[in-house]
């Protein structure tokens, strides 16, 4: 695996994020029918003893450059490793907005059209 994208901004769809979001968390990418790429997190069940099912939380979407770059790999269902590499909560940012950045690792051959 090689780094395909070192740091890509996620355009958040909600300002309310789960409190468990942190650096290094595994994220997932999914290509939608309208050619947008959504970034999701799998949140574990909050029930004791591991009971219940995990839930999926949609963080947001990727920008146009990242979408165009990763689209061939997602169409092929290539194995990509996606992690949160930077997280700035709203109360620490200058503009009052939460910012999240991800990195994407995989095989560069999967990006060829």
C-alpha cells in the first residue's frame, strides 16, 4: 500500500459529530449514484457487553479533485485504507466550524481508468 492522498478535507454534512471521533479512526468511502463520494464512520454499539449493532455515521463528502482521483478505484471496489489524520473541533477553530481531514492509502494501479 502506498499513500494515494496524504490529506483531503471532508465537507461535513453536520456540525454535530459523535464524541468518540478521534485521530486514527477508520473511515469508509462509498461512491453514490450521483458520483459523490461520502465518508462514513462505523460507530460501535453503546449497549454494555457488546450487545446491539454498530451504526454508520455519515461525516460528509469529498471535494471534486479527490472524487475524480478516487472514482476509478471505488468503481472497481479496490481495497483502500482510510484514516482520520487531522481533526479540529469547532470550539478550537478560528471560524467556529469543525474540520476533519482523511488520508487514503491503496494500490496506485487501482486509480488507472
